[in-house]
């Protein structure tokens, strides 16, 4: 007998019929003798609907009140799922985050979990109950309802699995695992049986939207075994997220190709090349809480250089505004910017022990005539910025040239 935490996302509980399906699946696990804690999201579209409604009343909704409001989405699904379980003859009880209690800090709309009280859950499990818990929400020390940021139910699931020392945290979603690339772009993409936690962290942050990145960080910190599965397919065992040290098999060199279109590029032309310049440019941007991703400074000619970096597209306009006085102050020649770029990355822990991955990547892109505008690397990842119109081509040719359609 094992304790298993399962999390079902919005599409998995998107209708009464689907909730009944989830209940059947939970009942099946229960009948195999396991203890089950089930975390659910709001029904698909519900969180967006609630946020839009709030904005009709207040253009920038008060964060505390917004949390009170959006947390109701999950409160509906926990009750419905518990009803469906009772209907199947099981014992089930639902709890909101505040009832459990999932204690968070007070950062409304992006709170972090501080601790989880497991007394009530344990008592219910010992009685043979399925415990159904609202994802995405908690309560702060003063009793205010908080939420964990969009997609936060994944984090609730992992946090509960960590607190309860569960055997596994199963994340049920509308895809049946983590793929070598987005199957909508690369039809030959393969589901990975395993992916290491570090690779998953890169893939999640690089735009593969399967898991909320915070949930992956959490799983890494507390060594939670996480598995991504489809709630619509019965047979697939999904993708297990492993820890590299625990793997004895030979790792494939590259596990996957990720991409995103979320960034914009800014180049400051004719910057005087002297100490402190990078700080003068990026300091005010950091002060405004804007994350800078890639940075490139060209070799200088006659004491002048070009300085390029990328930011999230949501921060693009704001960044340009912040730069106006800076550009004047440092007497740069001008600014060039654009958001028609895309970032493509190859990810794999096998890179640590294989040389030549970067050159193989660059050769593949060169053969297709795709110009690389920026490059950045980490121990297990190489990212390039290219013109957005070549994105799909780049992902396809890289997938092929690294042989990812073949089981590794
Ligand atoms: N319902 C929340 C959202 O839509 C949390 C979640 O789905 O994980 O962001
Ligand atoms: Mg979700």
C-alpha cells in the first residue's frame, strides 16, 4: 500500500462528465489498496472567467479580494469530485487550502507555501477516506486567503506529496507526458519515459508548458517523485521525473528541444565601451523587477560597442521607456528593438559528458540558412535566438539531426 498524491488539471475536471471520470480513476487506484490525496484545479476556463469578472468592477483588482474570488473556482471542483466519489460508494472529504491548512506568506496572487498541517489529512486517510484538496490556494498567518500564481495547483500537489512523504505525485493533464518536442510542430516527437529533474526544470522554464515551473523546483528541493500522465488515456505510464544520481542507465545526449516566443530583443548601438556600462544599462531594468534573459556585448571598435539583451515581451515597452534616459546619459548612438524573435534550446544532461553538441546545433541551423542572433549556454542547455519565422523549421531540423525520433 502506498500513499499517492494525484493532481487533476482544469481540462481533466472541465465538466460534470469529466469529473465523474476522474472519480472512477481515483476509485480504481483506491481499489488497489492505495491511500489517495487528490488535488484539483478549477474547471477549465473558470479562473480566467473570474479574473475577467473582477476586472469589470475594478480595472486592477485588489489582490486580496482577487484571491478571495478566484479561490472559489477550486472550491467548486473539490466538492463536485467528492460528491462523485461518494456516489461511487467511496468515503471522500474535501478541503479548501485554508481548512487543511496550507500556510503561505502574504504575497497575494503569488504566495509561497510555508508549511502544511498534515494532521487532518492523516486522520482522514486512516479512516479510509479519499482526501480531496483545492489546488492553487492557501491561507496566510492572519487568516487571509491567498493563491499561488497561475498554474499553482501543480505546486499544491507537489507540496502535499513532500509534506506527506508520498510515494509519488501524479500530475494528470491533457497530454500524456513530456515530449522530445512539441508534437504539434514535430509529429515524430516521442514521449520520454523519464526525464531528469534538472532537464525538466530547463524545459519548463524554456516554454514547455506541461508543468508550472515552481512545482518542478519544489519537487527538486524535496526530492518528490513526480509523474506526468494523461487523464484521458488509461494505458500510458506518462513521464517520470527522476533524479540524475538515481539513474543507472546511459543518458541520451539530448532529451528535448524547447522553444518560446515570449521574448523581445533590444540592442543599444554605439555604446562607449568602458567599465560600468553594463551596469548603467541593466541596473535600472533590474530595479524595475524586469528579468533579463540573454545578454550579448559585441567586440568593440574604436571604443564603441553594441549591447543586446532580451526581456519578456510583456516587459518590452516598459524596458524601452526605462532605457530612454539611460541611452541619452551614456551617449549611445541609438536603440534597435524587435519582438519578432524566438528562442530555441536543446536540453540534455548528457551534454556534460559529450563535447560538440553546440557545433552540431550550429551546423544544423547553418545548413538551413538560419541566422543565429544570440547564444547562451548552461551545463545542460544551449539556447539560440533566431528570427521568429524560422522557429518551426529550426525545431524540426534539430529534432531530426539529434535523432530524437529514435528511442534513446
Ligand atoms: N486554476 C488556477 C489557474 O487556472 C490554478 C491551476 O489551474 O493550476 O491558474
Ligand atoms: Mg493548470
